[in-house]
């Protein structure tokens, strides 16, 4: 859905809001598989454990590598202050005027509670089918690339000393996220499973770096996920 992006560049006299910004994710393996690097498409990684004898209740660490790109050349309403002067404009968001990417990830790092329910067969055995529910929350670790009125942001080099940080870094703490996921788990052979799930997540991003300032926004994400895993 369209988003509201708030830009604060106090030293430049800029404090404005861009409303109803349309964005999209990035194509993955749309014309085959493994024809792009593994990190180009959006992907998910999970690791967890069950804490009851029946293996129906558990916790998992969940990493969702999603991507967010504003659509170029759209028109959007801009209100607030630019160069210290009040504005109320309907501007075209060209690549030189305003681009805003979370390409190396609008990354969700979450801890989920997991609940399974047997639908068919025997729990965890070959050819069984289980319903699965997950809910949890965590932090956002975005990497931002953007241009605001001709000025590019700079988050430094992608090297170990600059990988992660708070207020700095290639990936940095950028806010919080919470989500809900549901679907089915099919066990074709013992200890191997395939999950087909849908996920809805809300994110509040409050510290996205832009040139000489920060951006803030709220995001809603909807995913269809196919996961292959091993359960021991």
C-alpha cells in the first residue's frame, strides 16, 4: 500500500512529508531459478527449537530479507518546509529529485512463537500435514540508498568494520517490526519439511539515513513464503 515518508534535514531547513508514495519489491527468480545470486531475490532464513515433548510449541529466530523501491516518475504531494520555507507541492519523483531504496534489505530480524496443529497423518512422520501459526516481533536492519533533491546519502563502505551499527553502518538499527504468519507444513520424508505460508508484518522505521538527516516511515509487508527445512 502507499506509504508516507517524512524527511528531516534540519541543517538544510528541510522538514517535509511526502504522502501516498507508491513502491514495489524487486523481481527475483521470475524467469527460472538460480539465474541470479542468492541474495538478489527476497529470501527468508529461520532457525528454532520446540520446547514441548510433542514438538507443537516452539520459538524461532526469523530473518526476512525484503526489498523496497519507490516507483520513479510518480507524482506525490509534499508538505512542510523546504529551505526554511513552507511548501505544499505536487511533485514528480524523478531519479534526480527523489529516489528511495531499501535494496540491500528492509531486513526484519524477529523472534517468533510457533504453534503447530496436526491435520493429517502422524505428528512429524512421513506424509503428515500440519497447520502452523507464527507470531512475533523484532528489529529492522535496513540498508538505505536514496537521493533527496540531488543529494545522495552515504553510509560508508561495505566492510566488516562498518557492517552493523546504531546510527551508523551499512546495515543499521532502523526501528521495530511485528508480524503474523500462517500456513501448512508438509513432511514428505521423516525430518524434512516443506512450509507454505502467508505473512503480514508491520514495520516502523525511524532512523533511515538520508543526506544530512534522517527519514521516517511506516511499512506494511505481505509475503507468500515457500520454505524447505530439516527438523531434528
